[in-house]
């Protein structure tokens, strides 16, 4: 959705709107005061993946497919949530969640050690010793978190699977990141979550630089007020046909003979009025004697 002042027509993006509605369901699910029976049904499915942890993870498509086998709606919600939160600014690597992370895999499978998660191990930085700038030894991990001594291979498989770019970025951080998570921010809001989720999916409006440059050539050094130009069709009339024509004119998408001839939809690229000059937008509305008199151009 591009605003009118940026040359858009401000239509709602249906896919983004539906994703926003699905994401709003997540807030209801994560609400600790919600004791509805439907929540218990979905909890049973998500528990094997860490339950609410999934909504903070860089979730993989493999997990989405597994969940889809049990409940398609839940898979759709998680997919929408993943798409929306993907547009957020990337968190620092020290706060990267280990579990169900598609960037941390072994044999194309993500990690989730339920017993480790229950011991509050969640982020990469919890395995990292900032004093020596390396991951803790297994003995230290056992001492800090009470991990069973027979989990030796599980630990080293995990830390060996953490990508180099995450390891190198952790080395540049002197202290662990303690920023509030996106999920916590959303849960703290009482309303307008739909709008937040929708806005997150809308990219910054692109500049109409090509259009502006072409018009600027015609008007020379005269500075053009593009905000005024783009919004004028909506202020000048409420007639949809006129608005449509003005929009096409400003964006230079009127099918003149020059364009139609290229598409082999016209026998000639010459102006229909004078039959002498190539029919471009500039000629049709400014150069032709028939139309210049209409607009009061000498």
C-alpha cells in the first residue's frame, strides 16, 4: 500500500491484511489470562516444539510442514507470523534463539532439547563465556545449568552447528543483549495489534524517480511539488473515471500511439490529430495544436 502523496492509490493489500488477522490470533493465544478450551487444544500440538517459544524462533519450513500434518490452521498462523516478524530489524546475534532456528541445523534438522529448554537455556549467548570469548566447556555447562553428564555429544553437536557469522558477531559483543523481545512488546499493547502487524509487512514506499525525472525534463528547472501533484486527482474530483485518467497521466501510462505501435496494436506511431509527429504523452497533451488550445497552452 503506497500513500497517495507518494503516487499510490492507498489500497489495502489483501495478503498482508489476512496475515495481520492471523498474527492477532497469536496475541490471544499467548495471553496468560486466556483459559479457553481451544487454547488447550493448540497447546497440546505446540508443546513438543516449546509452545510459545515457537513465536520467538526463526522457525523452519520443516516444522511448519510437521505442524500442518496435525493442524493446517496452526501452520498457517505460524507461517504468517514468521513472514511478518521477518520484516523486523534483525536482533543482535547474542540474543539469537537456539531452538527451532532454521539457521542452526544438523543434518538439515533444527534443535530442540526439551529438558535443556526447561532449564531456561534459550539463547546462544547463554552458552558463551564472554571472559574467554568462546563457548563454555561441557563441564561448565553441566555446572551452570545442571545438564546431565551423558549429554556430551548433544552439546558439542549443537555448538558445532552454530554458523560462523553468529559466532563472529558474538565475539564483538562485550555483554549479553537484554533487549525486550517483540513478543513481549506486542503482549503489552491493549489494542491496534492488527494495524501493527499490517504495517510491518508494508515496505517503505518506493520513489517514482523515473516518472519524476521524465516530467522534470519537460519543465526544466522549475521545481515541481510532487506531493501536491500526486494528491491533486483526489482533491479535484470524486469522479472515479477522471481520477483514473489523472492517475494514468501523472504516471505516464496512457497508451499513446507510440506505445501501441510497439505492441503492434496500432498501424502507426503518428499522432491521430496531426499525423505528422510521433504521438507521445508530451506531444498529445502539449505539442498538438488540437489539445494545446484545450489546455490554454500557446
